[in-house]
């Protein structure tokens, strides 16, 4: 477990959600399903990152948009937070666990005017005491797609490592910020590539243009990191069955925790992130990890330089 530091890592969740999990034996279209178990709590990608950081012994401070009820739910869960109360309601994400995991994600409500400036002001104010920033997830309706990039620029200007985990146009704009670390998944990598490029070529081009690194998640196949000096791929020692919903958030938590320590050792970072991601898959809800699984997987994660994969 990582040692707690008095300087927090900031996690930013522009589009929070109440994470709802239904557990059923199976799903039959057109049938009535009696839910065996229901879990609900305040979440969203950045909130899940903050939860995992806490379980790793790393202090986190959650920022983003929300409403009063959502802020109260975070307080009841013991999550240090500072929300701009600028949403008329907070959406829900529904995960149905049966033979496979099926998810239903609501869109976010319309953001109040002036909320983005206020969020940026609060983040910038806290950067003087922060040792890392993660900007995670989608944006609520009406938000500027350049918001993650704007937040990333503030962190880079303050000399604080920053990870952006988003998709679509916000990801493309964040990719224009020199010094940022991007964390797309396999599908989101397509947003970074042109018709003429594969994702690896696109990542090489982004790094050459100033992106600090691209840390890509490939689901059960592991993770890759493309940095200025080299690129690597990390494979888990086994396939983990369970709920993959929070795996990327766990990987982001491990990534920023490593980056916050100074100059990154990319192979070590990937081993930590893959093991932490696998430890999240075994848990019933996003934002949780199983420490025994993490410790069991970590020594056996295989990390290879790209040249070894493609001689």
C-alpha cells in the first residue's frame, strides 16, 4: 500500500452520477426480473478514482459539479470534496450484473451558467498544495468540450502532473495540451487516430507534439504506455472475471499515484496500474479494489518494451 501524503491528489468529475448496481441471476429480454441485490452510492469516474486512492493510502480531494444532495452523500461517505453546485439533478448510471455486465448511463443535466469558470478557479486555487490531478469522465449538457483541456493547462502551468481520462471531442482537445498524460481505452483511441494512422502511430505523433505520455487501457489484454523515450505493453498474469465497470478508474488512480512521486518509471507504473485494475474487476461496485488480488497479481504482470513486441 502506498504511503499517505498530506498533499492531496485532486480528482475532477464534471459529470457525476449515482452509481446503481443490480444483481440478477440472468437477463431475459421482455421478462420481469426480481433484483436480488441493489447497491447505490455517489460516484462518477473521478469520484471512483478518489475512492481507490483512499484505499491505496493516498489522500484525495474530489472536485466537480453536483447538487446539494450529492455533496451530502459524499460527506456521508467520508470523501473530501468541493463541488460547484451547478446541476439541477445528478444523473444515474445503472450496472446490471448477470452472466455478463450490462450498463445504462444517463446523460448529465444542463450545467448552470458560469459554473466552468468557478470550477477552474477552485482547481487553480488548490493546485498550490496538490501533487497530482485527474480529470475523468464525460461532460454534462451545455459544458464546453474544452473544459478538460482547460483544467489540464492549469495543472501543467502549476507544475503538477495531470491525467485526463475522457473521450470524443474533449479527448481530442486535451491531446493538444503539452505535458498532459492521456488515458484512453481501446475504443477511445480511435478518437486520436486519423484514417491513415493506427492508434500507436497516433500516440507517437501526440508525444512528439508535446503530450507527456499516452497510457492506454485494453481491457483484459492489459495496458500500454507510449512516452518520449520508449513504449511498453503490460499483460496481466490471468484473466479476471467480474465487473469491469471501475477497472479504468482504478488504473487511473494507480497511474496518478505513481506520477505524483516524481519522475515516472513507466514499466513499474504499468505493473501497478494493471494489478490495481484487476483488483477492481473482482469487486461488485466501481471505486473498490481487493487488496489481496492486487498484491497477488502485481509481481506477475508482464511488461515488455515495444521493440520486444514488434522487433
